[in-house]
C-alpha cells in the first residue's frame, strides 16, 4: 500500500511540474513586451508590417521586426511575402497563435477592470450597443 501511495505522490509531483512548465512556457511567449498587443492586433486578421507599426506606437521598427520574427519562430505568427514592387509582407496568426486569443481577451478584461481608469465604463457602453 505504501508503494502505491509513493507512486501516486510521484505522479502528482510530475503533474505539478508539467503544469508549472506549461505556464512558464506560455509566459515566455506572452510576457515579452509588445507581444500581447501584436497578438491582439493580429487577432483582427492579416496585417502588413506598416499597419502593425502604426498601431504599436512607441515601439521601434527594429523591436517590431524582432518580435514578429520571434513569434514566427515560435509558430505563433505566419509571415507571407509577395514578390511585388515594392515588396509586400503580411502577418497573420497561426492556429497556435489563435489559441492565445482567449488569454489576450482575459488580459484586456483585467486591464479594463483593474488598470485603465474609465476603460471598464467604455467597455460596458460598447457592449450594450
């Protein structure tokens, strides 16, 4: 009986370790500065680099390019390049990226309710229309 108990405890510890690893790994993606905003914007559909640059006011062009490259390498964003003159490059969320949207929505709700003065009132007004 004690062997079964030890095995259950070991399995429970492994489950906790896996859960922590999952949270930590997800945090590595969404916790990078600007990344939640990029995922939020791409949740609205395909965007060009310049469009993202406009909505991410305050982010340098280099940082935007770095974040997009990192998200592409993580399989969160797909980059499509078109051989036109001038070249056209578009970004969109992959299935993996779209799976992050519920997290981003919850971040928006939390920010509206707890961090951005007046945002909750604006959100309540727009949801009643």
